[in-house]
C-alpha cells in the first residue's frame, strides 16, 4: 500500500529560482474565486442537490477521459458501466471501481490521473493510492463519504469558491431548470445558460429538419422560410439572454465563413430543409451561418465561441451501442487564417463583437490563433482544449500564445468540464501551470515578480470574468 | 514608478549550470560585429542622416508589431497615428505615446516588449518603466534625447557595430540612394541592395502589366515577349550586382516550382500580360518563375531567399484606409517537401546555387526544412521569421533544426527589420537565445563549452557573412 | 587534439533534482536486455560472422544519416564512397574517413554525432576526437580494432545484450538466411524476419506486375486473380510466421483505408495488374489493401506496423546514379484521424489486432496519434521515427504522447536501424532520454520515483517484448 498525497509544489518547475517564483505567484491566485464561463454540467444537479451515489459512476463511467484511457487498456465498455455485460446484467459500481484500481498505473502521466488524485485526496479524503488490493476498501470508503452533506452539489459550489457556472444548452431548450434554480431562494450561486444552436444550424445534423420544426415551436416563429429561421434564432438568443446567458457556443467541423447573398441563402435553406441539399449546400450553409452567428453576436453582445476540428462518435457501431461521449472523439488538422478572413473582415473590428477560439490542433497557436488574436480587438484565444487540457500542453500554449499575443489576449482558464466533482482539481492544475509558466519568465528576467503576479491574477480570475461578461 | 533596467542575465536559462555556460558563451559573441543580410530599412535614412524626430512615430506608428499589439487592446488605428481621428486631425506624438504607456502591461511576454525595453534603456537612456503617470515626462525626455548626434542613423550604424546592412528593393528600383551613399566619402558603412522582383513576377499583383512596362523601361529591354521579360530580369539582376547586391528575395504564397516548357511559358506570359490569365495560369506562372529565379541564382551566384505563407492586408477595408504593414498579416500552413522537389532536383546540388528558406509555420522545421537542409548543400534554414522572431520560438527552432541538420546549416540571425533603432536590441535577444540554447547542450554534456562557443561565433557572425557573401 | 569521452550524465537534464532522478531511473534500465522488434539489418551478417573490414564503409558510406549530413556540407557523393570519382576510381576508405574527420564539427548537435561518439569510444576504443590532423591515425587504429573478434557481428549481439533482433523482408523472400541461421547450432541469438509486402501491394511500384508474378511463384498460388492474390499473401504470412515472424510492416504514402466491394477490388486489381490502372485505381487499391492487411493481422495475430509520409529518392537523377538510402528521403504532413477511420471502425476494437503507428510528422503526436492510441486497445504509438529519432524530438514525443495516452501506450524504443554497430548507442540514447523525461515528472511531483522507474523498465524492455510478441 502506498500513500496518496498531494505535494504542495506539484507541477511547479523544479529548479530553485523557478520553483520559488512559482510558489510566490501561486500563493496569490490559489484562493481566488473560480469563474467557469463554459462547461457541460447538468443544471438538475443543483436543482435536486442530491448527493452523488456511486464512486464508479462519478469517477469512471461518467468521465469520458477515464473511460477512454481504461478502454485503451483493453477493458471492454460494459465493464466500465457502459452497456450490458455478456451475462446481460450491468456491471455494478464495485466491479467498475476495481477496473480503475487495477489500471491505475496506466493513467500515469495523464491529467486524468492528476485530477483523480486531487479529487480522491481533497474531496474523498482517501489516503491510499488506488490498487487492486485496496479496491473494495476504497470503494466503500468513498461511497460512504459521498453521502456527506459537504459533497452535495451546492456544497461543492461553495467549497470550490465558484463565482459563476455556465451550462451548454440547445437553442430549443426551455431552460426550465435554470428558471427553477433562479426562483429558488435557497440557491445562492449563479448558473447561467449558454446558447448552443448546432443542431438547428448544421444541416448535416441527422434530425435537422425536425429540429427546425421544434425551433419554430419554441420561438413561435415560422421557420419554413429563411427569414423566419433567422428571426427564430434571434428570438431564442434574446430568450437565453433573458435567462442570464452572455455567450453562445458553436461546434463546427471547419471554420469557413463565406457569406451567401440573401436570395441564395434562402434557396439553400429551402433545399436543406427539404433534405435535398447537396454536399456543396451543406458546406456553403455552414460557412454562411457562422457569419450570421457572428453578425448576431456583434448585434446582441453575446460572446461567440468556436470549438473546431473533432470527429465525434468515430466508430459508428460503438456510438450506436454505447452512445456518445465515451472517449471516441478525435481531432484533426484545422485552419483559421484563410477561412476566418471573411468573418473577421466584417466583424473583427466591430465594437461589441467578441470571439473566442478553441482548438485541439496546437500547431495553430503560434501559426494562426496567436497572430490573429494579437491584432483583432474582438478576438481571444481560449485555453488549450480537451486533449490539450493537460499540464505540458497548457505550458506549450502559454508560451506560444503569450509570446505572440501577450498574456492579456488569453481568455483565462475555461474548464469545459462535465464533472462538477473535478472543477476544483482542474482549476488547481491550470493555476499551477500558469504560475510555473510565469515563474520561468521571472527567472529569466523577462518579467518582474510583481508584473507576473498581476498577469496571473488577470488570467485566473479577472479576465474570464470581464471577457465573458459574467 | 518602477525602475527600468536590463538584467545582465536576461533570457538566459535560470538553472545554475546552464546560466553559467550561457554567460560564458554570450561573452564571446556579445560584441561581435552585426551582419544584417536582409531587412527593410530606408536607404534615405543614411543619405540624409537626419535625427529621428518623434518618439511615438519611431517606436509606435512605424512599428507594425507594436501597432498590432495595441490595436488588439482596442486602441483605434488613428490613435496610433494611422489615419485621421474622428475630429479630422491627426493624433500628435504625445497622444500616441500615452497609448503605448497605458498599455505597457499588455505587451508583457512579447518580444516587442523586450526590444522596446532595450531601446528605451540603452538608446533613450530612460530609467523608468513606461506608465500613464509618467507618459508626458518620458515623451519629453526621449524627444530631447533623439536630437543628440549619437542617435542619428550613421551614429547608430557605428554604435551597433554593424558590418553591413541590406535593404530590400523592387526590381525596377534605380538604386539612386544606394549610389548616392556609395559616392559620399563621409559614409563609412556598407548598405547593400537586395533584389526583390515580386511585383514583376507575381501575375496576381494588381499592377502586374504596368510593372512589366516599367521593367522594360528601366532595363531598356522590350518585355512584351517572354524572352524579353526574362532578359530584362537578368539585366536587372546584373544591375543590382553592380550596386553590391549579393542576394535576391521572393515573397510567395506557395512554394510550387513546376517548370513550364518554353513555348507554354511564352503563351502563359502573353495571356497574363494582357490580363487574360486564368487562375491556373497564375499558379503555373508562379511555379515556373520560382524555378527561373533559381536558375538565374545558380547562374549569377546571388543568394536566393524565399519568404512564404502569409496573407497580407487581411481585411481589405482596413488596408484601403490605413495602408499595408499595420499588423494585419497572418500566416497559414505551408509545405516545402513536395512543392520544392522539381526545383531542388534541378538546382539543389548545383554548384553556386544557394537557397534560404524562411517560414512562419514552425511545424515545417522538424518535418521539412530541417530534413531538406540536412541533405542539400545549397540549402539553408533562415531564422524563425516574423511572429516567430521571439525568444521561445527561436529556442524551439534551434532545437528542431539544430538536431536534424546541425547548427551549421542555420544561416545565423537575420533581423529582417524595418527599424534601424531596434537592430541592436534584436541581435542582442537573438544572441542571448543562441547562447542559452547551446548552454543547455553543454550542461547536458552533448557539447563541450569550447565547441559550443565556436558554434555561437559561427551563428552570430561568420556564417551570415560567408553565406550571404557580404 | 581534444579528448574523446562519454560523460556518465550525458543527455540528462542538468538541474539538480532532475539529474538526480534521471541517474536513479537510468541505473535501473541501463543494463536491461535490448529488444529490437523492427530494423533493417542484413541477416547475412550473422550467418558469415565476418569482421567489419573498413571504418569508412561501416561508419560513413553505409550510414545514410552521416552521408546526408556530409553531403549537406558540400562533400560530393563519390568522396563518401558512393559512385565513382571524376578520375573513374572509387574513393578509398582512408579518403572517406578524412571527410568525416574534416566535417566533424558540422555534426555537432545531431544524434549521429552522439551515436558516433558512443561507437568510437565504446567499440573502437578511440580516445581522441576526430579531426583532420588525426584522421589517418584514427583510421588505422579503428581498422585494426575492427579485426578483433569481440567486434564481429555475433559478438556484438552478445555485447549489446540483445534479446532479439528483427529484419525487414520482402513478401517474396525465401528467408533462406534466417533458416540457415536457425539451423546453425553455434548461433545462440534470435533473428526474426518481418513481413514487408510493399512491392506486391503498392500498385505504383515500378515492377508491380512482375512482383505479382514472383509472388505467385514463391507461394505456388496463381496471382492472376484477385482471390489468388489475397490467398498468396495469406500464404506468405503463414510462411513468415513459420520462420518466427510476429509482425508485418507497411511503408505507405498516405493512410487512407477505404475498403472496396469484392467485385470492385477484383476489377481494380485486374486493371492494375495489366498496367492499365488509373491514378484513382492506385489510390483506391492502396486504401483497400491497408484494410486487407489489417484484416489479415486481426486474423493471424501478426502485429501491423505503419511507416507513413516520406518522399523517397527525392531527386530521381541522384537516385539513378547513387541508389536509394543515400539521405535524400524527406517527410511531409500526414493525417491519421480521418483516413484511418474505416480501418479502425472495423478492427480497432477487434481482439488480436495490434497496430503500431510511426510518423515523421510530429504534429500528429498530440493531435492524432496520442488521442487515437489513448482510446483504441489495439493501437500503439511507435517511437519518433527517423529524423525524429533524436534526443529533443524524443523528449517532445514523450511529453505529447505520455500526457495524452499514458506512457503505457508507447511501444518502447524501436531502433529501426541499418547499423548493427550502432544499436548499443541508439538504445543508450533512448534510455537516457526516457530517464530524463520521467525524472522531470518526478521532480515536479507528478510521479513518485518508484512509479517512474517501473514505467522506465516497461518502456525499455517489457512492453516491446510483450507488444511485439517476441
């Protein structure tokens, strides 16, 4: 049995001067409130405020990073709680937990390991490294611990020092849970919706036409014409803003942003709505709608976010059997400079417009995103996303973006998480990496410790709060 | 008010052994003469030798790196001295200077900040960090300082220890200023022209046909036929060589280098000259002319340089209002291996041919440029260009190129600057980064300190001097 | 004359804590047996067990890395032993050796320099750094040393602690040398063949049709039909397995893996066999055959390896004059995510399937290979290949892949070498870099020293042995 602990210097650079500066900087940001302007939590968590019931579901089955890494070790999906075992029954929590404990070593070096260690130590109060020998013991201990009130969702919100949390919601969502929470006098936090219209804007969505119908219903605006469709989208954005939304989010396969002439947009829309659109129509409409989304953002002041370049549900058979978000989503090379040119020529200098770029193709940081955000006042670089939300990848992004654009053009950390339980760990890692990055600049006499600390505070708290208008 | 200073160890790695080795290496290269084989200075500076008049124009308005970073902070172009304010008048220097002082923090971490600190401390003798509170005071102090004789252009040439400076000149330029300088017995320096024929070689240039006419005039050779056009180019290269030029430079969007058959080249040229070329003609002619430029370089011994992969004047409306070189030029992904194959198969092993590659797509360093220069005797890797002319990007390029090709296949530092005032700062940064890179190899027992120092001297002085034949 | 030595801390990070941890980790892996599951040695070396005769042929002419670097310095191929000198005679070993000694400094910073230093010091017992002044002396000394029995091939096998060696063999090879070695009772080692069917699978191979004929002969199966062709391939795989092969290897220009319908496959095959295939046929057949190779691998359990993205024999004239493998092979950008989707959707989760990806485009490590191997149980990341088989590139790959996929999804080091003489040096460098990478994680409290050491042992020995089934 080996001891589980969290070293106070973890993730800091190890040379004396850098570590000293990192400690000094981190001390000033460690306890700052957490701003979480983009993520994927279920608002129902805070409405019901029920305790988390099962360690395995909480820390394995519902975390597609962990599912991915254990699946890569040869553990079948059903043994991770996804789908039925050969016997027809579902794996129980204890069995799933044993899988994590048996493959603990395979997570070495990954951010999931760092996050899990943090959660197990800080929240679950575990003091022994997971191992097959202690799996049942730790399972029971965590299961019991999860029942305590200080681990309920609202208590975690307080514990993490959250200033604001944000969900991601379809354009047709009624936001009833957000409303319920807003009307609950016992809820002291802030949980804002975020407008994500992909399924009514991407004509390749499998139920695009049906989604347009639903958009018409919830907005009360006839979406059978292109003009109505646009009005309905504007109306939904207004509805979201009325519920506190300050931002929209768009997941797109490419970033082409060529605008169609109005008449052409109408014709393409009509064809796509009838399911008669060509591949060229799909591509053209996607490019046009990105421009439209930017136009609306420039008008209504909602911050526009782009998440680009991931093949989702890679193996269709697995997706059909086990669902989405099981770890089989993979990045590819993406371009920004030439594709965003039409959009940025229209809105890049427009007052009130704000666009945040997220990518999993890190080659774009020094080549495209850094240069672009270093010029356009409207443009900001989101933190390294998804697979890149890891200490060394974050450090590379700090270096590439900071040097090209200045640290003030980075949004600050955005956890983008599906795990409320992990929010504290994720921000802890991000703040440590930020401190380490700035400490290196201090140790090389590129920045004073005072200025580095100011920049860290801006990154950790002030900028995301101001930039996302939360 | 905080003190402005330049730490003697700035930019050196901070661990003890590396810093020690970096100091030792830097001591041997710090005072070497500066060779500047490619840049964008105005030769008139040295002809008139007038003092710089205004701090804001010198350090802000005319520096597109600084304009870019301040514009990204939301400062409108007219407040940086570009175009007229809403009132119709131009911002005066003091107002522009206040913008820089107010956004000083936003430059933290960028190379522009390092260069400015160096220029303000070493040349302007400022001892206080720029801030809004001290903006007027520093403006007045610098303005007065600029009038002193030791900051006039020729004095700066001496002060920086310049061995040679190089301008970049259109193929049709009469080089009158270079000639005037050559005939001035009081001018002790060397200022060489550099042949840049883009506007008569790229058929997409807006005034291509007119430029061909002008080429005919200055060369005295009829350019209405392809044969005449080629002769005129050869004649202009000869003219440039007669004025001291040792190199040519080509800014191209892609590096395709397929040669056309003579008859086809003539037909394509004729169509393009009449403005009747198709997009395919443009592409084919570009590829052909790169090959032709290489052929001439192999014949006449001028060093060929390629600068590739930047969208210039990104937002056409801004370019129309504020001009070029205001910071809105952005890189994209580029390829060398397959596109240069025809050219390198013809001239890559040719005696007398020399080709230098510059890129803003750093993924090509380990994948394409490093491998290619590690084989072809004619080929050299230029230093990381433009956005990559920054300490960490330079360090990455040293590692990627040095490991693949050996340090001797790097050209040495090329400042490529539009700022005479900044040349000392730029070479200081580059030499420090070079020393730091080699110091790491020494500290890891990959090189002896003696060999590392020899390599540093080669990089800082000997190789650019020999390679560019200056 | 300067002393040649190998510092015991070479390649370790230089800061105190990291160096200490690196020493501790390296001490546990330095002497582990070497597993070499993929390489390009000539089996005849071990059959004849003749001593190496000439230092220049051994360390220069036959090493395309060294040839490449010296050629880049302007040394003509004939002076490196390739092709005839102008006089018509061949350069002799002493002359070639002088070229290496004269350009020793140009290799500084490259892995070839590290490998050569290791070989010269450890095997040749040289104690003076190569230089023009000592060239003849060192040539004579090494030439004499090479005659000693402890440098014969079989003695080197023992000396390096080799556990197993692997060759790369065409599908039509009779493996007679492997058989001879297997029947030799005095041979104590293990030398396994590796199935490499490129020349019968890639329809762009210059003698594709003839190769199919030869495939028919050696397999005794009529390859005039597609069905026969597939059977013949299966039969050859079985033959190879009978001689100990556990893996197949495929060198492909792209990774498209679309499967053709059986009838279509037959028609395309027929056209290609008759030399009447279109470019589209070539592309389609390549994609189809990658899928077929995966299908066979899933069936017969041979590990599938992909080496992707290199232009071979870049300048056709040089290839015609001097042959292949003279250093003129260059990488380009490659894609895995979208192209491998069909193949991985079929076999990625199939029991018994195992696929190793090698690339010279390091941008794919964090963007594609890391994410893919972090999900698919069948998929592993090969070590950085070829130009990336260098200390800093390896370190970058460790960071990018380890963080995304966990270190357990890296195959371990694969030397892929043509140089028996250099195997010890290559594994020494790789193990040092591995120790240094893990030492950094230890120094930053991301891993305990115990866990890091376990991971190092897995990387250096256990995993390649298990994964490649050797």
